[in-house]
């Protein structure tokens, strides 16, 4: 271990994170010239090492070039890695770690997803065996990660008390589907009435009332009563759920079946998915 290598590691981490020397200097409360000096062979003061490690979301060992061999505190290490300044950066880092999880199943270690992946087409990765499956979209067009461990009681997990036929019947109604898309394109707290659906989607008032009734059944709409012109009027607000977006993701996969796989392993599953 060469203590002078700390500067090289700081420079490498800074470039990987895409941050400037000024940003690191401000966080560590030192001058930009000090950071530049570190990266050109200098060594930070010892008391600054924890702050520098926190800035990059790594351990102090990493700054010294030491690899982690003790996984007893891996959860805290991952938490520190993810806890970057903004939520956007946290989600980006979490997604990169999901890619590490995905490739680790094959014994690989991949640090980052290459920028050129998926500019013009969707690229997928999946691992499937009798213990469950993963499914991952890798392109910037539609990135996501799903891990689904095998559940023991499929009847309880998927079918008990669930009327899929009625659900798909309700959401296959064009007026219902178009309303859901429209509601997901506006602020959640904005109220609306059947007249708003008529104005924006051309849905007849009676049909709009039916659509609202269906969405209320799935607890997707909240109702507020207001007094106006000596009458009581109902105003509705949408109660958004990421499940609807997830439904679109996986419906798209079934409609436009994936053809491009950067990593796919389906050799380990022998039993049916719902057995």
C-alpha cells in the first residue's frame, strides 16, 4: 500500500462520479488548489480522509486502495455508497449496483454500465432458475430492475381473492386507459371532474362518471366535496401509484418481445412459473 496512491484514487473516483475539483474542495472545506495537489502526488491531511470517503460514498480503505474482503458490514457499505447528495444520483448509483448484482450471478464484476448501451434499442438482461428470476432493462430509454424470489404458495401469492379478468376488462376500456395516462401526466394534487375528462379526452359526461367509478374501485381516486352555488359538488384527485408504470413496462415486454440481451441465463429453471 503506497500512501501517495491516495491522490490517484481520489482523481479516479472524482472522474467516475463526474464531479469537479471545486465540488470536492467545497465539501471538504479546503481550497481547489489543495485537491489539485492531492491528485498530483500530494496526500490529504488524515482528519480529512473520513470526509473525502463520505463524499464519494466509499470506505477509507478504498482511498488506500485496499479491497474489501470482510463482508460482515456490507449493508452499511452499500448504504454509504448509495447516499449521494441528490435523489437522482442515489437512484443512478442504486441502478449501477443492481447491474453488479445481475452480473455477479455469472461470476463477473462489472463496475459501470457503458454509456453506449441502448441509445436506439432496448437491451435486456435476465437470470432465471427454480429459485426465482431477475429481469433488467439496461437502455436509457427504459431502465429498470426486478428481482422476484420464488414464492412457496403460488395460489396465495397470485390468485386468492384477485379477479384478474375483471381488472383487465376494466383497464382495456379505452376511456379508462386514456384517463390513467392523462392523470399520470399532470400534478397529483390537481382536482378534476367528469367535465375535465370531456374537455381533454372527449369522453361523454356519463362515461366519465363510469370511468371515475372504476378508478375509485381500485382506490386510485380520492373524493372531496365542496359547496358551490348552494350545491355540493364532488372534486376528484388522482392517487398515483408506480404499479401502473410497472404495468406498462411489463405489458410492453409482452407486446414487443425482447430480442437484444446483453446477459441472459435461463438454463437453471425446470418447473413451471406458477406451479
